[in-house]
C-alpha cells in the first residue's frame, strides 16, 4: 500500500512535487534533492504534512 505525499522546497517553501510513499515508512519524512523552479536551483525538498 502506498500513500501520496507533497514535497516542498526547503529554501522557498513552495510545494512543487508530489510522489508516492510506502505506508511502512510513515514515521520518517521523505527528503529528495529536486529542481525548484522558483529558486532556479537544485535544493532539498521535504515531505509536508
């Protein structure tokens, strides 16, 4: 079973991406390095609540 999560930029806090996450890993927040269109650079994007 998977859950849909939203990823937000750690610099400007804009919500740019959505992805799927395993239900087993619900305790820890997902972090990925993605390109932010607002910052125009690669930044760490974290899962929002």
